C-alpha cells in the first residue's frame, strides 16, 4: 500500500539503509532601499530557490533528493511557512533507466540543536513512528499527507486527516464557505477548491494549502454544477437562474463574461482530448459546442429538450446524452455534429457515467431500482441489473463500479471485468453505516463516494450517519470509520498531497517549511525496500527584496484586539483603512469593503459591509453568540486585496465577568 497507515512495519527492520548529507544554504537577498512614494510594481511572483540535489546509491538504486523553496513577499505575515516542493528521483544504478511505478514516502524532521545525526537504527525507528500515525510523532514536513474533504450541510468543508492515530479528533480544519453549497471541484494541481453558492451568485475559492476562503468569484445567477476541463485550465459553471454558463480561468481565478446557452440547469462534456466543451440546457433543444480555450461558440446540435447528463467516451469517440423524459440516451457524433443513434432505456435516468476505460456506461435508474450498462463498443445495452434500492450515483475504481443506494445503507459493487460476455455480472453489497442516505436532510448533487489514491478502495460519505466509511476492495465491511463531528457529509473528495510521479522516475510533492536549521530527511522506497536517511540544511529563510512591494491599502485597528469580549453583547469594532502613501489610490468607500468575522473552530460567521464613521474610518458590530476565539478579517477585492492579505486579528470571547475584568485591566 502506498500510505503510511497501511504500510507494513515489520519489513523495515531488515531494510537496506542509505545515509548521506546535503546542504541547502539560502542567503537573504540584499535589502532594497525604501521608496515610500514608488508606485506598486507589476511583477511576477518571486522565483523559486533551489539547490543541487543529494545523490546516493544503494542496492542497485540511484536516489536523488532535492528541495525547492519559494521566497515569501515582504507583505506576507512573519512566521508564515514557505511553500516547499520535494523532488525524489529514482533510477537503476547500473543502466540509468528510471524506476517507474514506485511509491516512495518522504519526511523531514528538524533536528534539535546539539543533537547528533541519527544512526541507522535511529533512522529506522523514526520511520516506524511516522508510519504509526501518532499525533505526537508527526514530521515537521510530511510529503505523504492526504486528507478527506467533506462538503457539509451547514455551509462548511471539513478537512479530516485519516493518518492520525488519535482518540479524540482527526479534524484538521473546518472551512466556512459563505453559504449553502451546491457543487464543488478540486483543481488538478491541488492548489484550490471551487465551491458554488447559489444563494450568493458566487463561487468560493478555498486555498487548499491554508484551508481558507480567499475570495468569491461573481458568476451568473444561482450557480449549480461546476466541471473542470480535462487540462484543468478552465472551470465551467452552470448558472441555473439565467440560462448562461461562466468560464473561470483557473491559473488566475479570473472570470470571463457569461455565455448564453439556454435555460438551465446545465450539464458538461468534453471531447477531442478536452479541446471542445459541450453544454446542454435542460429547457433548450440543442447542445452548444464551445472552444475550451477561448470560449468561442463552435456550433450546436439539435437533441430535444430535457437533457440532464453528458458523458464522453474515447472508445466510441462519441458524446452520450441522457434524456430521462424521453426514456433515451443519444449518441452524438461530435465531428459531424449530429445524433447518430438513439438508445431506448426504461425509467428515469439519474446518472450517466463511463468507467475509467471509457467503454462501459452506467445508467442509474432511481425509480425502477435498476442499472443499465451500455457497451460503448457497440452502443447497445449489454446488461440490465435489478435489485438496487433507489440508486442515484456511481463512481469507479479500476476494478469496480460503486453504486450508492439511497434507501439502503449498502453500497453495491459491480465487478467490471465480469461485464464481458453475456453472463450475469458479479455484484457485491457492502454495508456502509447504519442509516440510509434518504434519512439525511438533503442528498446533494456531488459524488458521495471517492476513490482512494491507492486505487483499490473508496471513502464513502454516510450522510445520515454523519460519518465517513473507509472501504478496501476484497473486504466485506468497511475497514474504518471517521466521524464528521455532527455534520452531514453530502459529498467527499480526497486531497492527495503525497509524492506523485510527474515524469518517469521523478516524484514530487508539496509541503511547508517554517524554520531554518538542519533537517533529517527519510525516504522510504517500496521496491526494493530501502530507507534513505539524508541531511538537508536550510539556511536563512529568504525574503526576496526584489519582489518587495507595499499593499495598496493600510489597515489600522482602532479597537483593542487584546480585550476580552462577552458573548451575546454587541461591541463596535472601529478600524482605519486608507490608501498606502504613494500608491495613487482613491479613498476607500464602505461598499468596497468586505468584513468577515467567524468563530474558530465552528460554523458561526458574519460577512458584512462596514459603516463609514469619517474619512478612512469604518465600523462594524461584533455580536459573538458564544465564548471562544473569533477572527476579524478585512478585504477589498476590487483593489486586489483579497481576504487574508491585510493583517487579521483574533478576538477572545469569555463570560461577562471575565470580559469585564479583562476590559478594566486593559491599558
């Protein structure tokens, strides 16, 4: 297995071990003279700083480890971590051929001052503690981490670490997304999560490193579905309330003008290796073809109204179109832009999706408790499977299709290799929890099941059980349960930050480095089983003065951030927000400012516009419902200052007596 909590430990005792030393000495860039009147420069982000990798050879394996750090701009909060990218290169020591398909793991531990470098036995012991998943034995930098993300009923996203063996909680972060969510998408580079909020007409951008909402993207009315183009460079949003779709350029999180495609809701499909996007509109009789890169309309195909799902098959080189009301699936020739075949189906059609090979299309019928399976090679129904319980969704690993039943707590697995021929496909039913999904508040429209990175299991959201169930193929019951702490998980994703093969024999992963010093680096290779113990020195953590710039706005609190506030009592928070000297910016208006106050952890939050007190001085009311810690965050999106870029403040809230005593003792 790939991940730490499923790796066998016993084999490490006989592991071959590599020891080597490396250096990463970074020097601070020379300070630039201050120029308070200089305009804000328009520059690319600071260039990453790297050093030559450390190379070692053992047991016929040539291994190289390198680390790249990105300098933080000067306006970044002091003490915030630097983004680090680890690069592990594996090759055959004799031939130089890359070793592909391996599963290396890597950690970095900051060595305490005066402590000697670990010997072979200490190195093996350290790796074993990491594999044990104890909270007290976590590495300073972990390049193997992955989390479960849940889209919850209470306007939050939970971030759960399944690798921690800890009795009380595995909840790492709780992100308030700003409204009731409809759908979500994780960018392929794992940098951000998009969440559609129909009530706000926005898409929230969640930073997948810091797990905070950095900005709202204003799209059309009532955004619902969101889909990513195959290259991940654009995201496509269905504006269900105004008959348009919005295209988001994901590298910059910039929004293009909406495209009119007909009254929604809309569905998306991508053909020609992702070069063409196909969009359906529920109430329009046509499919619209658009150029994925430019958004230009390329043409339309008449299909009739009522289209709910689109799915592309590389095997058939065709687009499959679901029309539940007409009880049919259309096969569209995207080159000739015409319907080439109509496949009759029975009952409604709640999901249409192809397996990973693009050959088998699963048609899920909730009202008839059946699943049809279409062979894309023949464009005919190859199997009709009965015995489901109001199924509504399907996801795939390489070996199985997983069908969620909404009136039964069991998930039905269909073994894909048994679809060949005319025999009855093999089915397995696995109980995931105690309560069926239909007992939850709302089922949601996003996938409630997600494949694990290892490819041989899934994580399933138990909506009504308010838990996640970890299943490994070959077992008759889930291997583990992860609580969602009282929240209904309507959908689940896996955020995999472990080492990923980006080219033959080259594996990279992201992490965060907070401190200077000497780090002990351990790399565990699965085949052959080798532990590589390295030393890597980080010198002065740099600030790139050539990128030094001043934010266009300056925030100054005029409230006492150290004061203790009382729950249930309203307190005004006054602050000054003015253009930075020399920035050439006009005065800020209240309607430009967005103030976010939220409890950490918790779901309470307030997003509001402040009232103007005088020139450059604004005020909001703070009325915390309960005791705890709260955050005060200000952003002015129109000036390029997203939430979190200006200084943020933590506000303490305690019972009235404690708050009064603190207030009296405050200077």
